[in-house]
C-alpha cells in the first residue's frame, strides 16, 4: 500500500484506537506507576525537525542502495537517571517513542518476511511527551 489514502483514518476511527489503548495497555501500564503520575500517552515532534529527519534518513538509505525505505517507530522508556544532557529531566521515568530508518527491501506481510533496521543509522528522539506536559 503505497497510496497515502490507503493509510489514513478519520477522527472517529482514531478515537476507537485511542480508547482501546486506554482501556487495555495504558491502564495496565499505569497500574504499576505512582498514583497521580500516569505514563506518557502523546508524543509531539516539531514538523520541521521531523521533515529534516525524513530527508536525512532518505538520503542515507539512498546512498546505501536501499530502495524500499521505511521508518520504524519504537517504544522506549527514559531511565530514572539521565543518559543525555538534551533530555528534559521532567521526562525521566516516562515512556517515549523514537524513530529509526528501516530497510523494507524484501518485506512482505503475507510471507512474514520482516524488514530490518538500518545499521548505525541516525535515530530521532527528544520530542515532547504528555503527560507530564
């Protein structure tokens, strides 16, 4: 499916996904967190930064000869102790997402062939998460 319209949801469909996540995974995650301190649920990146990242990884994959380019969105969690000075200290202990380049050459859902991360490719993080904001 390389047609954008094949991937778009309307707002009601998006609400179904959001409510199902809250009912299941999110409630489970928060059951082991301190009361009044729910985990993050929204991740916001500046559009210009995201576009620059897409351009960066597209160019990098082009140089590597990768024809079917993708982006992997991974879940992570910031440790309780900062590992990078760019990390907002208010985000310590919260779930996050990060982006990386994905080689989709040979990828097939029907044949269960997985895609592969691009080794040593740049990874994008340090957006804004909510909660806490």
